[in-house]
C-alpha cells in the first residue's frame, strides 16, 4: 500500500497495537476448544489499541477515513502491515464504486427566506426550487396505514426516525402522497443533523433530507397554517475505484470456507470509530490470534475488510458478483460484524432462515449476556449480498440509528428514547464515545463464532 501524509506519526502507536498474540492451548487446532480459546484470547483492550490507531489516522487526515481519502489509504496500510507481521499474505481486490455527490441541499422557510440546516440522503431524486408545506407525519410512519386521517399529499412530511428504518419510512410517505421527507433522529443534542444513506437497489421514491430535532419541532407547530418551505435538493453520481483487503488462513479446506467481514471505510463526515472501526478492530485481533494455528483449522477462514461499504455495500456486492459458481458453493457461512461498540448499545444477533446464529447464541447464553434476535433486514450491512446469493450468514450488531426502548434500557442499561449510536456517521463518532464493555463482550463473541466455524464442517 502507499504511504500517505500523516502516517509516519502513527509509527509508535501502530507498533504497540499491531501484534499482541495471546498463546492458545496447543490442542486448539480443529477441536471444539478452538472457539473458547479464541474468545479468551481476543480482548477488548487489544481491540481498543487498534481503534487508537484508527482514531490517530483520522485525526492526521482531515478527521475522516472515507473512500478516496488519505485516511482510508492509511487504514489499508495499517491492516496490511499488521496482517503480514502476523503471518498472513493479504491481497486486495479493486472495487468500482458509485458515490452520490451532493450539489445542493438548500431548504428555506418561504416567509422570511430563513435557511434550515438539512442534509440530503444519497440517491434522493432532485427537487429544483420546489415549494411545499411542512406537515407533521404520524408517530412512526412505517406503513402507509399509519397515515390514515392525515393529508400529506404534495407536502414535505416531518418524521422522527423509527426502528423500522429509513427505507420503510420513505416508502410509506411516498405511498401516502408526500413530496418529500424531512427526518430527524433522536440524539442527545437536539441540534444534531445526521446524514443518512440509502442502501436500496433502486433510488428512493421521493427525496429525504435530515434535519435536527429542534428544527423539526419548530416546523410542526403550533402554526395557524403549515409552514411553506422552498427546497433545492440536487446531487449526482460519481464513479471511482477503491479496495477490499483479504487475508485467509493457509490451512483449512478450500471447499469449506468461512468468511468473516467488517468494512474499512468511514462515512464522509466522521472518523468512523464505532462504524465500523469497532468491527475492524475485532476482526483484525481475531485474525492475529488465529494466525499461529492457521495450518490446523478444518474450514479455511477468510477475513475480509470491505471497501466502499458506506456506498451501498459496494465492496461486498462486487465480491459476491465476481465469485465463480464453485467458489460460491465453497462458502459455508459469512459472519458479519458491524458497529459492535455503540455507546447506547443493545446486542442483536442475526437469526432466521438461512442464518447461522448458534455460535453467537451459545457464547452469549453461556455467559448470561443478554441479546436479541433480529432478522437480516434489520441490520443493513455487508451480509446482504451473501444472503441474496443463498449463502448462510450470521452476525452481531450493537445498534446504530434505531431508538432504544424502555424494555431494552432495563436490560442493557443506557438511555431509553435515544438512538443506539447518536454519533453514527458524524464527526463525533470518535474513540471517546464507544462503549468499551460492549467492545470486549462482542469482540469475544465474534471470535468464538470464528473459532466455531473454523473447527468444523457444517451444512
């Protein structure tokens, strides 16, 4: 990889974090004990040291590690060097990507020409100086039936983020006749505006822009008449190439492959320490601990750090699309980790048809750590192209923009009514925001699942 400006200052810190190997028992080759041994060896403090490096990389490179930035190049360098030192032979796969470049996201109150701070969601259809009333939406707006009795035809409907996700909310609003959506997320700071991303295969039916909670409350009332807004929202696609980084064990059957993945890039607006640095650190430390025993595993383990995941999972989509039928058939499971150290965390384990949840369930249950099952559609991450290809998937997730319920707060602690990670995709997604307990517990659960899959063939 290419050395980038600012990377030299990371030398001492990177050296300290790069290779901490805890000796596993000599019998921890392909036996039932490999899972427990890896879970014991992979620790939160070791993962945290990798996160210190990622934070330093972002700080030295404009505060981000996004696609086509020096911060991402330095991140790739760090992982490649660390993996090589551990005994792997990492390779890269070029990933073509399409990025939505925002040209205009201007929103103004017509009366007084007062500007609002809005952030346009990528792939949103354009609005060219369109005037529409701001109308309060339903409590959640997850289904078109939620709009019963509300007239939002031709309006910019004002919604709060709901646990069903952006895709369902914008689709329901469009079906109800709305012209646009203004969405606010529940965050500790009522002036925060979070840029949202669209992961659908087709563009959203109507445009969506994020606003702060304070702005949303001001718009929806009380007013004698709906507030008229003028919106100029425009963007276009740009094309480029980035990289996915791959490292696999020397041993293990080439006909039985377990893939473990996390994504390299941050969003365009922040350093990405929880999203997805936390999972990058956990998978990297798992690879380090497995390295001395890589010749003895039953299934081949392939660690992948995806490029352009913040651009609609471009790296994983490209990887799956390039697989030959033989290579696709050889993949026994894809294990995904994303945002495993969210500050207001819950613990979601993927479950459902075509999902491998057993190793995560076993580990967490044995240690009396609470968790919830969630369908693959709840977690928008790099497992999606694998699942679409009929490949077994599994994974663990600590939550992003969903809102913690009272019941969840009683189980996990934290704050009900706030999002799981109020800083997701923002400049404040920094090292001092993560939950180190969640990082330790979830990194160990992931390591257990990797050892579980590496030590056996399974249907």
